[in-house]
C-alpha cells in the first residue's frame, strides 16, 4: 500500500529553569511583566504528528509518504527522516516562513511557559494531493492528521472528490474546530482515530451519538491508554487489544503517533485489524519507554520477543514474516 501521512511538522525547544517562576513575579506589577530566565539546558527534539507517524512506519520497514509544510531550516530534519525510511519528496518548503516550533521553559515546580509558532505549517493548505499521487503512482490511503485546519479540510475534500480512502485523525485540533468542520472531516472516513477523551469531544461538538458517528465511518479506532485500543464496525463485535508490559514509563509524548504508525504498517502488510492494533500497541510501548518521540530504536529480535510474550506465537509468526 502507498500510504500518505499529512500532519504538522515541527521541532520542540525545551528548556529547564532551576528556580520557580512564582518567585520572580511581583503581584502589583503583573501588568508590566518583563522577565528573562537563565536556563540550565536546551533539548531540541524532532516532532510534529506527521514525521512522528512516518518515522515509526519507517522503523517497521515501510516507506510512508510525508505530506506537510516546513521552512528552509528543514534540511537537517529531512536528512534524518530520509535515513529512516520516510519519503519526504512531498514536503512543501516555504520561501518565507520557518518550520513550526514549540518553545517551552519548565521551572523546578514543573510549571511551564511556552509558545507555539505555526510558521510554515500554515502553507500546508496549498498542497494538492493529486500532485502527491502523481509523483508516487497513486495513493491507497491518506491519513489526515492534526495540521493547519484549512489544510485538513482541503485534504479531506480532495480525498472524497478523488475517491481516495482516508483516515480522520484530528487529535489536538479538535479543540479549535467547530462541529461543522469535524462533521466534514469524519464523514466518509475509512478510519476514525481518537482517544477516549477526544471521542467524547467529537460527539459533543458534532451533536452525533456514538452510533451515528460509527454509521458514518467504516471503522472507529479508539485508544484507551493503559487499557489498549478498541476497534468498532457496524454489525460486528468490537476488537479490543491490550498493551504489552512496559519496561519503564519515561515519557508518554508521541505514544498515540507510534500506535498509528504500527497500525498503518499492519494495514500495508495486509494483516487483520487485530494484528495491526497489536503491532501499534507494541510500537507505542517502545515510545513510552523513551524520552522523545523519535529517539527509540527498533531492534527486531527484541521487538519480536516482547511481541510474542504479549500476544502469543501465532500472532508473532504472522508479524515476523513481514518484519523480517
């Protein structure tokens, strides 16, 4: 399968202040705040839902197509993704804007002051999926992830117009989208991804019940945190998959992206939804054990040992045939 992943491309610049923000604030001068914090360290991490998902697919041996917008400062990030199996040929490079960036400082009490610069992400709405499909010889599935809202709507409408199967995965953008936009983004989707909280928010904003939403998509995939994932289809018993045992819990950031990477890779292999979900849960477990969304290493023998322990010999044999 030729799978394109649309979504934000960004870097995170994370700093640590050894003191407390509260100690630097003067109660009667808050209307004229002017502060500078001398930080101890700077951690620059690669991020954005599009690259996070594509990186995971590349780790599993896939060749996902990343679709999004970045700035002229994307060269080093592009090289990293290229080395890890991602097709970056459809990334739009802005002539005037930098790649989206999240800058955050955390103090000793774990309070945070952060800013998100959307930058080149706003140009994702100018990307036409037809050009992507023509370049790679057609598309079998497009995942429409959190991105510039106008881009998400355009990609969805184009998929519908060109009869390209698509997966709706709006995650962080649900909060700023209207019910009408969410209805447009999910109706007709082959897959609808969300976590439990987002599931409730989707129903609240659209005014549609769980049953009504399920009738408008082919499959609804809901991640359940430590309880795994549930896959639903009209007229069928839900598939519920648990998660493997964790060796450590380091950082949950990017876990949902890793699940999607594994699930989509399973689809590209042609395995069933249960097996694809197991693959996604195993990859997500690697991410939660690692600091950073793209810092894990998939060692295939170790991966298969843990997969076998979690899901059994029969499941492992099916996955091993593709992973090797």
